[in-house]
């Protein structure tokens, strides 16, 4: 069971990194280094941006729940 949660943690970690990198930069900071600070012709608060925000929050919460579950399982296992 711990192995399954560990694999899920790796998958959700990679997915979370991908989702965060897909966000459009709001200007300044490290997002400018990767080209996120450039102006785009697409509106900033489009439906796609809002959906990306929601998906990122849900994946982040699942990622956090997996970490907590792994901690509990490892504590009970030892």
C-alpha cells in the first residue's frame, strides 16, 4: 500500500509541476526568466485560466492528502 501511495505521489508531483508551469506569469519574479512576463493577446481571466486554476488547486489538495496518508501509513508500519 505504501508503494502505491509513493507512486501516486510521484505522478501527482509531476502533474502539479506541469500545471504550475502552464500558468501565465503575472509579471516580475522568476516567471519573467521563463518567458512568462511577455504580454499575450489572450485575456488573463479567460475560462481556460480559471479552469487551470481550479485543476491546480484540486491536484495540490490531492498531493497534500497523499503526503499525509503516506506519513500515517509509515508511522503505523513501524
